[in-house]
């Protein structure tokens, strides 16, 4: 039994590691594109209405930001769980539950924002 | 630079204080020479540990002016601040007395990381032939010269805040063994070094690699273990 539990804990940690790696790679690209979009919008002097006019109904814009939100929702909770364990002294279980709830919050708020800009 | 060094030396165990000694300065003097002078001439009750004096045995590591170093190969001229030296026992290890630490936990962690070689050949078999330029052999060679001095372990912040963490030396040992193609305990070892106490707790700060007196990079080995464990997890062999 001891082997099974340590083995499954090891497998969980390994999965956390590669999901954080993969999501970090996605985020690296997303953040660059996101900054590009911000600079474009600001330097072109677009008004909120003009921006919404361009984003509304755009599958490309919506798809990109859905991927961005998903990557955040994967990446952030893993790191926050670690910080909660190491800095706040939380148990692994408490840290994971708290981190997952925060991940769900990011997912909800992020997708809501994408919905607001693209579909609403 | 004067002819005399002002040397503060930790006296006591966990509780204790620094005592100051005045030690004559000499050319090419090492920190171990200084400690030995204090023990032999000024205060025979000082406890410290050394053996080979030539950087092979890993016994004499101490904290010198705040940084863990092998004292037998550390010249005073390189590390003294003016004429001042502060010598303390290694961090992250229980102090037995003065400059001598209890290294049991440090070496127990090597055992916990499955640091023992397990082969399948007997003396009746032919010698295993390992290609010297193979990727695995090159990776093993990069970490194999560890002398077990504990400098990396004392320099690791993760060890300080997660006492069960196996530490850079034990993980480096595991890394050399998983790259030893004669070894047959690879899966068991990957299980031992994965998870909270193992490679996944490393934050890649690199203090171990920065301070290793043998220029080994445990950080690179630990990153390699993370990759290897991830592959094993995907294959379901973890």
C-alpha cells in the first residue's frame, strides 16, 4: 500500500510538473501576442466601442483568448498550491483544494470576459 | 592587510556564540590551516572535522564568511574580508559541537534516494561495455565526482524550508545511477526521487551548482530527473 500511495503521489507531482511546463510554453506565446494586441489597441487610439466592434463575433480573437484562459487556469493553481505549501505551511490536500478553487475562479472570470468581448 | 587575522569561530551547538582568535597570517594559508592553528595552538577544546586536506574526502566543509566552502582548498586570501574571517558549521545540519555537524541525515537521504548501485551481472559474466561518448555516460560522468562534502545541501534553501527534501547531493547521486546502463533499479529509483521530498521540490535556484567545489551542477541533474520522471508517468511505469 505504501508503495501505491507514494507511487501515485509521485505520478501526481510528475503530472503537475509537465502540465505546468506545457501551460508555461502556451502562456509564453499568449502573453507576447496579448501584449501586441494591447500595444496595437492603445497606439491606434481605438475607443472601447471600436475595439468591441472588431472583437465581436471574431472566432480568432475568441479562440485565442479561450486558449489563454485555459492555460492560466492550468498554470496558476499548480504554482499557487506550491506557494501555499511552502510559504504558508498548508497541508498538501488543503493547498491543492484551495488552488483548484482558485483555478476554477480564473476559468470562470476569464471565460466570462471572453464571452463579454466576443459574444455578448 | 596586516600580519594577523581576526577569526570569529562558532563555539557551542545550536546554542552558542562566536569566539574571536588572532591567528598569524601566512602565504597560501587555507581556512583549514587557520582552524587547525586555533585548535593546536590557541584552544585545544575546539572541535572540527577533516581528513585528507587535499579536497578528496569531503570532511572539512564549513561556513566561511557566510558561504559554505571546502576549507582545505579555500585560500584565506580569497575569502577574508580585510583581516576578518567568520567560521561557522554548515547550515541545514545539526551541530554536534563547534564546527562539526552531524551528517547522518545527509547520507541517509542518499539511501532514501536509492543511491545504491544495483546491477544484474555477476563475476562470472563478461564486463559490461559502456560507450564513453553515449549521452547517458556523459550525463553520469558530469555528476560522478561528488565527494559528499555537504556544501550543496547547506546552500539549498529548499532543504531549509522543507526538511524532508532529499537535497542536491542525493538527487545528483540518483541522476548518475539512472544514467548508468548497468543499473537495474531505475523505476524504483525514479519513484524514490519523485514527489514532494524529491526532484519536484527543487526551485532551480542553482545555489548548489554555484557553490559545488567540484563544479558539479546538481540543478541540471535534478532537471533531468524531472524529465525522466515525467516520461515514466506518461508511460505509466512510475
